[in-house]
DNA sequence: AGAAGGTTGATTGACGTACCTCAGAATTTG
DNA sequence: CAAATTCTGAGGTACGTCAATCAACCTTCT
């Protein structure tokens, strides 16, 4: 009841199983004429190799690494949690996932982590730095497939990017910010680091929409909070000292500091942040945050593994496979 | 190189392969003591089932039916498309999916469709009617597992519900409606049919939020458009004749009529609808609609199949397996 | 003691592919 | 035309699991 097998192809091509096998796995020793006949039969019957059976037979085990910042709070914690959950499920499919934690914003540490990896493919979440790009390039040159996760590294020569469209994420934030702010006012934007591609792209998108469609708002210069709660809190309190903030767009992490700061402000600015974490969920519920734009990192991890498998099999993954969806949460639709 | 197999477990537990198999696939007929010993051996050896081998060997074929309204536009069209796409993928997992189209809102036709189904489990999308509930109960009595899809049928005795939390969907619509409407005004709500559980629940949630938090808005009596574009258009034009509409919440289908009507209104009311279809997508992009609340029906279909498989295997599916997420789309985050 | 029922072991044949060997056929080469 | 070479067929084993059968054992109860 499930598709045609090598047997059907052999029959259709009027050759033996051995010959079909030789053609399919290009073992050579088959005349050009017969190769064509087999290829035609494959096309005609619609045969597709049963990867599961193939891997079973050859005892292939995929070995993938995730090189991601460590951290026990916020988004990275969710990422590690998602990885841990998937790890179990993936073992059933003969996929071994190794997680290599790095220090966030520490280029040297991240480069070191990328060295001496022993696996078929790597997923990297890192900021943009020439050293990292170089290391990825050399990994790639040595036959390891590399994908960038969450934040893209386009000039590294990575094979694929798995993550959201961050410009779109910023534009979306901008749209809701503009609509939620009833009158005009000052809007504060806080990124973690502008060297992180995801942050700078979000900022770009946010700025575009605010300028195009909500000209009444004034954008303050973008601040960098280093994904650090204390710094973020300080930035907000400082900005609010001599002006009324109508809105705050927090692009990176450090939301616990943001919550503390916003709770001291009256009137409360419209506050839009990224990533649905326990902190942001609670802040949404209590009305401190107005909107959370989330990337479903579990689906990101799943997509990453799928793409890494495709890449190591040398089959081109579908074009939109790496694009993960943006989820928008307000206080009414968090579960 | 790949992990331990059943053989290793058998050896570790000092039992035969047959017994390990009996425990792993809970076939019964094993004493509690031995079950424990095998379980311990599984934990000790770190055995994980090889899914590829399992699927390869399994010859059980699951036969599932989807009894859903026919239609070549709007949400139901997306549903059929999702079913068609999944059907292909599922064949590889020995799942046969049969789609039985019914006439929307035609109780007699739907009851007839439910009769004489020959399968292991059924997913039903239908309005609430005593006849349908009865038919489902009798199906259930004859050993067929039944789940309700998109719209719940709680009093039918169905085994599970797969769909969004529609009260939450309505509350979410209410929240954004309240925030988007800058001044006070009249809000029109158009359902398809209040007999459809999803519609009445959305209405309930919307009303609750508007009354609780946005008292400035006046809710007009809920209209029923029968999921029909012409009727919906007529309802809007009529309501807008002698008053200014500040907002429209369209709960069901018929969005093409809504687009036509809203384009004639000035000032344009804030318009929030359900389901991301080609029509609503285009209306979002052009600014006719302000927000679309979408249930990702493909993930719904996937969840439905998974639950049906669990049910026919007599393993209880996880509690939240049937809950499908609500996606919120504005003009900036449609791809 | 004998029957009945519950438990366990031993064994077998799929599933679809990979990979190997050996023999025989077809073709080319000297 | 015989020898060397290339091509093709037939058949086997293995991968890890599922699913089934049959035989043997152990209790327990009458």
C-alpha cells in the first residue's frame, strides 16, 4: 500500500535487483543504455528510496551539534529546553544531538567551541564577527554542513539559515506600537547588541514602519542593553527621567529589568518585547507588557534538524524550510 | 555504534525476546515482577526504540475518515488542501485518510455521511444538532473513535476535540478591537450561525472582553450571515446605513462580501476577521482588514491524526494535544 | 490427579534497502 | 576464433522491530 520499491523498479526496467541497486547507488559497472532504462523506470514508477529502511540497513547515525549560548533564563533557556525535549524524540530516529553551550557575546569562546567538532552538521547561534565567519567557513570546507540559528550569518557561507524573518518581526512590532499609542510621543528602542544580526534587523524593520506610517512618534536613539536585566532597567529609568515615554520596544533579552522599570512609570508606556518566556508571559498577564512577538523555538529546532539531515544527505531542503513563524501574544491569547 | 537493541534489553533483564516485546508493546500476559525487571533493564541500558525499524516492520494500517463540509473557497478550502497534502505524507506511515465531504449546515446530509463509515476513527466538523450527536454516539458505541474538529461537539460523547480555544479567539479579537478603536463607537458582530459552537464561543469571548475592558464601545446585536458572502455584505451595508460603524468583527466565513462592503465605508471601520485565506490575506495587505485571527488548520490536521492514532492504540493522548494555536496576522507579518 | 489458566521461551517470517559473492552471459580484444 | 574484459543475474545476509505461533512450564482449584 505504500509506494513502489526497488523490486517494482527492477520489474519495470526489465533488469535484476542487483542492477537497480548498482544504478541507484552508483556503484558503476552498468552500461549507459541500462542506466538510462533504470532511471526511466524510477521516474515512471515514482520510486522514492525509503530512507528509514536505507538507514536501518546501513546503520547510519546522524550526529548533529548545536552551538548556542548558555543561560538559565529567558529565550536561551527555552532553547535549551526545546533541545533537551527533542533530543529524546530524535534518538528514536537515530539522530544524536549534542549541545555545546558557549558564553554569550564572547567571540573567542564561540570560536573555540566551533573547533574540533566531530559531527555531520552544526547549528550555530552567534553574533556577527569575522573570526566566527572564518571558523564557519573552515568547518564548511572540511565537509561539515553548517546552519545559522535565530541570527543569520550570511557572510559566513553557511548552508542555510533557520529562524524568523527579523525585519518582518521588527515591522510587526512597529505596526502594533503605532496602533496602540493613541497620541504622539517618544518611543525608546533597546537592543541587546547591534552586532547580533537578529537585533539589528528588527531595529531596521521597526524604524521603517514607524517612519512610514506613524510619523507622530519620535524615535529615540537605539540603546544597547547587552541582554542584561540590570542594564536594561537602567536605560529605561534614565530615558524616562526627563521625558514621558509613550512606548518601549525591547528587541533582545533582559526583560526582568524591563518589568521592574516599567512598573515604576506612570503613565505606563506601551511595551512590546520579544520571546514568550515565563517573565514576559507573566508581564503580559499583569498588563505590564502589551505585546510579545515570539519565535517558536521548538519548531525552529525541529526545522533545523530536518534541514541538517537533508544537507548531509545532499538533498536540497525546500526553500522556505528554515523560515520559522512569528507568533503574536497579547494578554488574551497566552495559554 | 547505534544504541542498545531489544536483544540487549532481554539479556540485561534475563528474559526472552518475546517477553521484552510483550512488555514494550504492552501486549499483556506478563507478571508484574517481570514487567518491572524489563522496565528497569530498559532504563539501565538506555534502550530507545528504533522508529525506522518499527515503522518498517509494522503492517498495521490505520484507516481514518475526515467528515468535513465541502467548499472551494475560504477556510474549508484550506482544510481540504491541508488534508490532501497530509494524505501523501501519511501514506508513508501506513495511515489511510479518507475525506468525506458534506453539505455545510445540512444536518441530514451530515448524518448520512456518518453512517456506514468503515474505519478506525473519524474526525467530524459539524454544527451542533441532536441528530448528529446521536449518530456520533452510536458510532462511538460500535467501537469507532470519534473526534470533533474545529467546532466542538461536547455533548456527543466524542473522544477528543481538536481545534482552537474559541472563547480565547473571541477574547483576543475583542482585545485588539478595543485597542485599535481610538474613540468610542458602534461595533458590529457577524457570525455564520450561532448553532456552530465555534462561532457562539467566539462571540461569547468577544463580548466578555469588550464589556469588561472597553465599555466605551457599543455592541450591536449579533447578526448571522450563514457564512455567505452576499448575506454578510448586506448585513454590513444595512447596519452602516444609519450609523457610523467603528468596528466589525466577522466570526465566520463570507469574507469576500465583507471586503466589498467595507470598501464602501468612510471612515473605514476597524475590521477583524478569522482565518487567513487568499481573500483575507489580500484584504489585510490592502488595508481593508486590520487583523486576521487564524487557526493553523494544517497543524490541526496533523494533531487530529496523531490523536486518532493514539486513540485506536488505546494510549491516552496528552491533555493539550488537541489544542491548536491561534495565529495573529496584521499587514506586516503575512508572508 | 487432572484440568484450567496464566506466564514464559523459542522460533519464524515479514518490512525495504545495502552490500557482497559467484556464476554466467555478452561484448570486445588480440 | 579464443581469450580477456565488461556487464548482468541470482542469491544471500544483515539491519531492528513487529506480530504471530507453539510448546513448555508453573500455579491453583476441584
